[in-house]
C-alpha cells in the first residue's frame, strides 16, 4: 500500500513496509520515494492507494499540477473548510484518479494565495479581497523577476541598465539586498565570476578602481558627502568682537609651505634684540578665538576630527570660508596665538623667556618651498650676497634649530634610542614624503612620483620650531594644571604612542611634554588645545576656572579616544590611495616594471624608487635590507596587489656593506612621531 502525506510543506508518497494497530490509531513503517525510512500515523495520511506504482503516481501528479487552473479551483471550492477529496470531486468529477488527487493536493499545498491550510489534507479558500491583493502581489513579483532577469542579462553583457545609473554608487556601497537591482547584480557576478566592483567598472557604472576605493571610504566616513553646510560659519559679530581686543604684534611674520597649501596655520618671526640675541615668534592661526565649544562649527570639526589628505585632493575639517578667514595669508594682520622665546647670539634658547599672547600678527609673506628650497643651504645662509627673502631670519632660525635638534637627541639616547641624523632621509620613507602627479603625454595618462626633499634646511627649520612650539604648549598646560590632548610615547610595543589628557613624556622626540597645537585649522586636537591655551593667555593662573575643559573632563577623554581612532583611519585611507598610485606607476610600463627592492622582514619588501611595500615570499629567509632585482606584473588595482618574480639577489658581501650604511639612517622601526610626519610644511 502507498500513503500520501505532507512533510515540510511538500506532498510526498511512501510505500508501506509494515502496519500496526487499527482505525485512528493505526501506524505504518514506510519508505519514502527518496529511500528514507519513516513512521506515519493514520491522522497524518491524506490518501491511501494500492495502484498505480508510487513513483509513477508522483511523476504524473507533478505534470498535472502545473495544468490545474487555480482560479477555477477557487471558484469550485465551497466557502467553508473542505477536504482534498471534496474539491477533487468538484474539479475532476466522480472518477478523479489517484494521480489527479495527488496533483490537486500539490496544487492546493503550493497556492497559499488562493487557499489557506487548515489541517492535514484540509483547506479553505481565501476571501476575495485577500485573493485579489495576493494576485496583484504575485503579478508584481513576476514582473520584478522578469526585470531582474533582464538586468542580469545586460550586466553580463557589459551594459549597465540605464534606470539604475543614478543609484550605482548606492548599489555598490550601501545596497538594499532585498531589491531586484541588487539580486540582479549578484546573480550576474555569480555568472561571470567577477566581484560587484569589477563588474560595475566593466559596465562603466563606476569610473575606475580609484573611484571604488574613494567610494568605500566616503560610504563609511562621509555618508552625507564631503561638502560643508554653507549656512554654518563664524558669526561675524563674534569674530569682530574677538579680534577688536587683540593688540597688534610688532613683527613681520612669514610662513613656509608647499605651493598647494591653503590652510596656512603656522608662521615664524625673528626680531633682533639689543644684546645681539633675537626673539623668535611662532604664530599659530587662532580659529579658537571665534569658534566656541559645542557651537555649530565645533560640532562640524569634532565630527570630522581632521582634514583628510590623499594624493591629488583633501577633505577639509573646517569650511573653506572659515579657513580663509583665519589662514595666515600674506598682506594683512591675522588673529594668532603666538609663543615667543629669546635666543642668544649663539642660537641657544632661553626657556625662561617663554611667553604667550593672543594678538593680530602682520603677515609679510607666504614663502613657498618650491621657490626657495633649492636656494637655502647651510652655506648660503652665511653668504651675505645670497639674495632670497628672509635670509637673515632663516639663518637665525637654522642656527637655533640645530641646537634644538641636538638637545632632543641627547634625551633620545638617554631613553635608549638611536639618535636621529640631522638632515638624513628615512630609508623607509612614508608615501606622504612623495609628490604624486598625473599628466598627459601624447594623449596618454602618465603617473609621476617625485621624492619630497625631507631633511632640507627649510624642512628642518619648520619641523624643529613647530616641535618646540608643541613642547612649550604642553609645558605651559602642565605647569598651570590645565588638561589638554598630550601626545605621549613611553615604553615599547605597538601602542606605545598615544593621546591622553594628562601630561607625559614623548621619548621618541626627546621631550618632557608634547601637545599638538600648531595645526588648529586641520586637526581637532590642536583646536581643543588652542582653547585651553587661549584661556591661559587671557586669564593666567585663573585659567582653570574659565577654560572650556576643566580637569578630569570626561568629554575631553572621549575626544582623545575618538581622535586617535579617526586619525588612524584617515592615515590608512591615505596609505591605501598612495599604494594605488604606486601600482598605477608600475602598471603604466606595459603592465610590468623591473625594479630593485629592499627586504624588510618576514618577506615584506620596499621598492626603492617609490614608497611601495609589497610581499615577496622568496626573500623571507634573507637578511634585512637584502637587495634584489624583481619584475612586478599582474597589477590588481582593486585588491591593491601584484605578482612579483625575483630576477637576481645581490651577494651577501655587498648586502652586508650596504646594510651597515642603511642601519645608520633607519629610524622607521622606532615607531615614533617623526617630525617629517607631523611638523613639516604641508
């Protein structure tokens, strides 16, 4: 005997092997068509039959079920609850065969829009209104399915559906996975073996791998776009009131920056003293005079935490209108927070003369590295005939900068670290020490990667005096018991450098105190510290009573943690795009390039010509700084990877000779805040 029953929503047939009991308590040991051994009770069985054979019944029933007119079946069914046999007689007549009955069971079970299940083998037709709504939903679903299939075909063929173009970025970066568009995209990817990004680039929905990397970052950190709300700016009345009370400084200040710098937030001045010494002024743009804690501009800055830098562009922390208002542009006096210190004729800094003022600073010039860097040298600074702007002032600053650097190195050595060589380039230079240029040559795009002149006289002058300013600011905050955002480094390990609200030493820089304050237009930590320093400049020993952040302020502690996290993410994005451009540079030479690399550790190597780190397993067992000639090919701009084939590894004797020279300069492994990273001109 064969039994028709339902399991998991499907109608099935099993053949009886043995039976026990009788009537409603009868049970059967049976074997399903799939070979599964099951036990069935009388109340679970819909139909019993001897012939035809079970598999033949199921095969015929599946064909018949597709021909059943569900609308006619609904019309034939009674209003009240009914059994399978009742409606079979209405639909097929008195001679309904077993295959027809099983087909009907399958149709009823698979048509929840038309019929509700009321029990095993029992149903009730759906009310008319629900049926109509369900049929509309089925029709809509069918159309969506057809549309999805059409979109899938277009995507596979390399054509992005016109109707989806306006939502292409959302489809890739923030998709609703329940939509037909997303399902079509994933189905097309499964068919072609591509990732969604690869397929959308092939279909020209995403411009390039660069657009993918940018879109991924913006989705996570700038979901509402990178622009600023134009209605948010400095209240003009508050600004005028703030600057009206500021005295005019008796200096001629000048800044030193790259040509592309628009956020000029630091400048220097040198004033000759009667005793043959000089007074050096470090002048920092002062948006903190007009931006108050928790006002709309503060909320914007706190949300972004920093300007985001990457090759070819940047996303500013503050609106352009605010930057323009406070940037230390040449030609007029600008509000600034100034730190002054006297140096003697030999260039020795007298820290007892340290003073701080909020004032209007006349900006005499914005010097540009591109115009001066090749002219300024140790020799030319002593040459009275050398003709370039601010030569005498730069000579004074350079003499003191060398002594400041030497003093820091003494403390580095005392902390157990190797001294940094003045003017030496880091052999593991970061990508931000390079310029990335894109140009057109004979109609083709060419990538240029040009090393930046780190360690030059001008670079060192700016770095050392900005480090001094940050150190002096940290010292002033600490001595007056004011909390701030201190950059500290002590001990060893990956987390040895951290941001905290209480003072602490920075062993890597050889300083007792270090608090970022020189870039308030582009770093939120510097703006926060500027608020505290302005309170100190205006109120002295009573500053703790009026400073925006009192001691042990929980909000300030949260800002420290948020800034660290955000700053790290922005740095990783910058590194990611710099790696992209390095790989573009590799790929432009016919898809491959022969270069020399230096092995660092564990198979990771650095390309000599550009700031590209790439894994080369063949070098994993070789000494650090082993030099090898390799071919880099098969560049993947989406995954930011490439294939590498080693051509030649230099002899151990030559490696040992070069290693000694390299190690003398190598400071990258110290995990310190290098001046080249933090305090050089942008």
